[in-house]
């Protein structure tokens, strides 16, 4: 339901904030006071087309804000908000729309920016605006199947859940088959490529870590002379040359051995010298061994370079490391195996698909039978509503056609048909001309669907134009019945409709400082009497018209009480 509407710089409205209640609220006032402007503002809040012409003269922008309470929001709307990361923890939706003269259009839903297209997608689940020439979902055949299913969700939900699961499996199987269905030429080309790639990798007999080992070995070979020179010089200085460190340290150790027993400090000196002496001896031995092991093979260096080039070539084509290259080869072999056995896999999938189609067909038949049963009940219910609106010879029916292929909702194509008068053929609902008769037809249908659907706010914008008397009263009753399930806002010039409302708002036009503005106020019981009297007899309110207005309000209150029961 719409809880609050704030309007700034919109048409002739300067600043306006109005709270709305649950139930049925009627908006009344003189022609041109701004009733339809308020409905236009709500329409823009749910994604209607905008224009800079709506901006109040002398201003640079208009700003609209609506607060909606949605405890029973449609699951599809909730899914949209989740997909767009719109918070919805408190079951409230705040929609803000700002349009500037420079063309900039700002839309936010609970603080999240959206496009106007996205707002329009969401808005259809929040408010349903029904005007003389605006019938939205009821007039659009693409919604008729969904409306029929929702009319008896308890019956349809289990069947639809089963079918949707089967349909998803069906789509997955078809997708797998399509992926397998390459023509012979494409298959042969792909297999040739995979074979080349596998051979290209396998012939190199690649090992993980091989490149690092080869790079290290190459470094050693390229620095062979430098290593030999350094090791030889170090060894000579340690033990081989005259006056080497080994000889000098040997003499020092011998000298310290003569006094080691005289003092603990001298003994420590001797032990340190002896340790270094044997350390130099060991180091020299290790260096000599390393020199013996060294060899230089120019051919080996060339082999390493060739091998590293081969590894780099594989890395450019198949991966950034030896492991990635080997993993690529594994995947290529798996794909080649799948292509080799494609015919068998295709046969298996076709068998599964055939079985899935058979199961889905049975569920689609069950869906069709359930829908036919529901359509019969729906037609009876709407025919009754039409009779209540004094269209005794009008009849509604649901037309079924079988689709050529399975859709996400079965094999039914549904269109609503209506015969408005006795002897006239049934015609698609969306091809029936508008007018006072059409208003009654749409109201009858909306009464049934809105009572089944609930949850949204519905706005009737002068749908009672062209009717009067008992028809006007019957239409008022229907609007009130709808308000038991959904919030109803109604613009009307008829006292019969205004009297049936729970609340009445009066919209007036005032002039201040040579500027016209719209004002709105909720009427008290006494004010409603005056306004109803004016709606009945014009500006000249008499005692007789006031008495009649009081009687009309009293009678409407009694009728509301009966309708509540």
C-alpha cells in the first residue's frame, strides 16, 4: 500500500505531502484542481514516462517520493530486489524520482540507484493504475496465463513446481546435445588440433621442476673458468703455496702447545688454533674435491639452451609453468576422448531427453486440465461480477491454444475473451473498444483478480466516467470489495463512489502571490456531507442536498458493513 506521497515542483504543485490509509480512499475536487496530477506522480514513481514539461514553471527540477508498505509482495518482485541488492528487511519500499530540466533522471529504490526501465519492471508489482484507457496487465495477453495460474495458486503451485523442475532438466539436456552436435568437418578439425597439441607436449617428456634445474646448470657452465680460478686461488692460499695459512697456523698451534698446561687461557688459545687448523685442512679438501668434479662440456651447454627453448615454446602455447602445460595435455586428452565417444554420448543423451519429454508432456497435460477447471470457475465468477454491474448478457471465457513447443509454463497459450452483448461473438479482451461499458468489464475482472492477488495498491482514475445511477453504485461496491484485499485510491466525480469510500480527500486549487498551487486535505464526516452535497447539486448547497448527502453516507456505511460480512 501507498503510505505517503511527497511532491515538489510538479506541474502546479509547489510542495505537497499526503498520507494514505489502507482500505478505500476517494479523491474528489473540481476539474483542473490537480487530482490527475497526483495520479501522474504515482505513475512516474512506478516507472512511467517522464518529461521536463512536468517541472513547475520557474523551477529546475521536480522531485517525487513515495513510501510503500509491502508485507505480501510478489515473489518475482522480491527476486528482482534481491538481484539488484535492494534492502527489504522492514517490508517497506521508498521510491525517489527526480527529473531536471537538463534531462538528468535520478531513480532510487531504498537508496539503491536504478534505471527507469528497472523501476518499471519493479513498479508493476507495487501499484496498478487503471484509467479509462489504461488497462495494463489485464489487457496484455502475455499476462493472462500467469493471472489464470494465480487465481488458484494452491492448486497450481505443486504442478508448476514439478513442471519447472522437469523443464530445467529438459533445457540442460538440450544444451548438452547442442554442444555435442558439431558437424563432421568441425569434429575432425577439432580432433586434429587436439592430437597435434597432445603430441606436441608429450614428445618433450616434460618434468615438473626441470626448467629450474636446467637454468642452474647453465649458470654453472657459463661461469666455469671463473669458478675454477676462484677455487684454485682459494685452495693455494689455504694449503698449497709457500707461507700458506695452513703452514702458518700449524706453527702457531705448535708454539701454543708448549704452554697450554701453564694456564687455562693458554689452553683455550691452543684449542682454538687447533680447531681452525683442522678446519682449514677440511675446507681445502672440499675445494680440491669440487675442482676434481668440475668439467666443461660446450656441447652440454648447447643441449641445455635447446631444451630451455623447447620449454619456453610450450609455455607460450599451453601454460605458464610445467604443471600448467601437463594439465592442458590432460584436458586435451579428455576432450578428445569425449569427441571419440561423441556418438555414444549423443545416443545416451537423446534417450534421456526422450524420457524427459514424456514425463514433461504428462505434467503439461495435468497443467492444462487444471487450468481448464480453473478457467471454468473464473468465467463463472467474472460473469457474476458482470451481472452485478448490470451487464446481464456479457460473458467471459478463457481461450486455450496449444503451443508448438514446450515453454517454461507448459504448452498452453491463454487469452481472455469476452462477449459484451447477447448475440455478439467472443472477442479477445485487448481488442474490445474502451468506454463506459469497458470500464465495467475491466472493473468486474479486476474485482476477481485483485481479490485473489491482494498485496498491491490499485488506482482507479475516473473509471466511472459515463455511468450513473444504479451502475455507479454497483461500481462503487466493486471498488470497495477490492479494497478489502488491496488498497484502493479512486478519483471520482460521482457521489455514489465517494460515499462508499473509507476516506475522502478534497483537492483544491488556490492562488497565492499570483501563483496557482494544489492543496489536499482529508475531510471530516461533516466536511464529507458538504462535499457530497456539492457533488450532487453543484455549488449551491441546500438543506435538501445536505440531508440527501447525510442519508447517502449513512446508507453507504450500512452497505460497507454488509460487504465486510
